[in-house]
C-alpha cells in the first residue's frame, strides 16, 4: 500500500514543516513560516537545573506538539492525535490510516532514524516526520529536513517512535480529519502574534521568555569562574547547537519568525508587520554573531579574540532588542 499523490517539500524546521506538508496535502496552501507564526513557535527558555546530556537545558522554541496543535486549531482544522502503549498497536494504527491515503505525522527520536547521516543522529526525542505510505515492507517517509523522501523499516520506525528519554514519544501520531471551506487567516495571525508576545514578555519566572535571555547572559559571564574550561566549552556548545542546529531556520528561529511577519504583513497589508520583520532579521544577525564568536572561543579557549564577558554582552543586547520589539508588537492595534 502506498500514497503516490503525496508531495514532499523540504523545510527548515521539523514540526512547522510537517504541519505545512500535511495541510498542503489537504489543499491548504500554507508556508512553513506561516504555520510557525500562527502556531506561536518562537520562544526562549534556559533551565540551569535541567541537564540535557550534562549541560543546562536551553530552547529557542515552544514545547513539542504545540505548533501543529495551535496552527490547526486556529485555522479550524480537525486533527486526530493518538499515543500508544505498544509498538505493535502503533504500527497497526499507522497501517490502517495510510491505507486510506492519509499521510500521518508523528514524533520520533533522531537517533533511531537510519536514513539520516550518522553525524546528525543524537538522542533527541521530539523530531517530527510524515509517513505517507508503505511499499515492499518499508514505510515511505517525508522528513521535512531532507531534500527528498526516504524509506524506513518497520522495526527501525518502532524504535524511533518508542525511544526512552525525555520526552517519550510513546508512538504519538497525528493526521488531518477535516478542513473548513473557509479559513480566516487574519484572526489566526492575530492570535499567533498575541500569544507569542505574551509568552516572550509575561512569564514571571526568570527561566522563561525574554527574562531567560538575560539569565543566560549572566550565567555565561560566570562560566570561567564556576566551570572548568572543558565544561564551559560544552555549555557554550550546547547553546550554539540549540540555536543553529535545533533552532533551524537560523538564529534560533528568529529568521523563520521574521519571514512569517513579512508574509503576514503582505497578506494583511500592514506595513508595521513588515517593519517588525526587518527588525527581527537584524536581531537574528546579532544572534548569529553571538554564535560565531562563541564557536571561536570554544575552538581556542586561550585566544584573546573574544571573552566570556563580551559574549555575555552580545547576548544581553539581543535580549534588550527583543524586549523592545515584542513590547511594541504587543501594543499593535488590530
């Protein structure tokens, strides 16, 4: 059984890419930046007390599953979601859905996806992909981060869908049940922007939203005194990896969200959104500058090219600019 009508599109980020691909299959012409923005995907959190592979947890996006859930809800699209107790039941459910011609989105662990280059495979359990058919005992995979489609054996897919760790995918899968005849993009865009501004500016705790950028800035300044050179390098490396590899689209999703604001500005004929897009693109350049200098410091810890104090200052400036930007966006009159 297979689905030959499915069309694969490569995207920057897995969840917003899968969301866009599933909706395009249903005849909804939506871009990845639009799905990301309506789903309020951009965020920031730094959790020094939560260790991921021995380093403090840092994220540049909202929690897994939120983008596709918010996007589909705001567009009035009915989705089916399901988790499973066993790989056998998960595979049976997947087979029954793709037999009807429906592509299925699902969570997986990057580590257990053999079609990815080995250098890209690490223990990350929140990777989204689409299975759109089955041929010769192999599942047909549309992974949005790849240029072309791939195949995977049922046993490998089961390992990826039931990987242990945080979060546990538990076979989570989702697919479109129905779409409305008319979609109100204006209302969906407004809701996405309002939620983004609220999440970036309103969390009272220092580990979430814009406050967390300043927290990380202060932490980085203390790295030389509190950590060994190797550990300081590992901590910095994780921030850069989350920003430039996991935070796909560039600069921790800043470029992706700027593309959303530009598209929304064109669609709604709003110059203010176009202006915010240009500003955020420049802030994205600042994030990239931070990552560049952090990488140089990691590669040559004895170099005087840049210091931890200077890295801290670069990050603080990013935080100040974003606080101002999202503050003004929050006051938009619709």
